[in-house]
C-alpha cells in the first residue's frame, strides 16, 4: 500500500518539474546604425526563430542600456562583462551595423571561451569581424561583405581564414553570414538572417 501511494505521489510531482529551456546568448553591439530597422528585421527575426525552437534567449550588451527606436524597445538581460559562458549553449551576434573597426577585450574573450568549450558561435556581416579579431577563424571558411565600401581585404585579421563569399557558411561550430538586412537594402542580395539562425539552431541541437 505504501509503495502504491509513493508511486502516485511521484506521478503527481514529476510533471510539475519542467525541463529548463537551453539558453542562448544574443549579443548586440552598442551604437548600431538604423536602430529601429535592425532591431525589427534582424534581432527580432533571430529572437523569433530561437524561441520557436525552444530556446531561452538572453540578450547582452556592453552598456546594459535599453535600446529604443521607432516604437521598438529591446531591454538587455545582462551586461557582457557579467556573462558566464557555462550557462549558454551558444552565441549569436547580429550585424546591427556598428563601427566595423572597434572590438573590446570582453567581446573577444567571450567568443574565445565559447569556441574553446566547443559551443556554436554565429555572426552576421560586421559581427563576423569580431570572430576574426578573436582569432577563431584561423583556417576556417567564413563569409563577409565584399563591395567598393568594405571587404575582408581591409582587415588583416581575416588573412588566416578562408573567404567564402557573402552568403551563409558553416565550418564546424562557426557559422557566418555576409548579408544582413541593411546590406540587403543596399545590394539587393538575399538577407542571411533566417538561414544563419537556422544553422545555429541545428548546430546546437546536434550537440545535445
């Protein structure tokens, strides 16, 4: 009788425990251009696809300040300096079209730690440069815009990688896209946001 009661209690209790959703870190660079457009077309699409696939999306920025433009508000969950990579299954970085020449030690350290722990890292357009500056594209295929305004030839950090066009390419745990929504507006090329995010999702699921 006691055994039956114990089993019944377990049947009641166990369903109440929900398996926590895997966390992914979405890092947004501060001082982005055309903020409302990029939050809607790029960041919004990434978050939508990640949540549809069952991930908890944690947004990080360096400043931790709220981003607001064109009635779109994005409030970061954490400052980049406070991120513990062990809590996350991967990192995705939208372009957001910031200054392409700037990178910080926190950004580079975060990327290196995730790659060293064999966790997928995805980056789009200008954010691909962060991967190069972190040194994780050595002997890796990557994509990046190439036009009369910007190209990988402008940055020595890309020399150790293998340039593979402007589309979306995956090489192991690194996934890159050379065309973001803003680049699409200028060039007419296909936006890589959905494909990049989908490949990132599959890369994480293949490890779990």
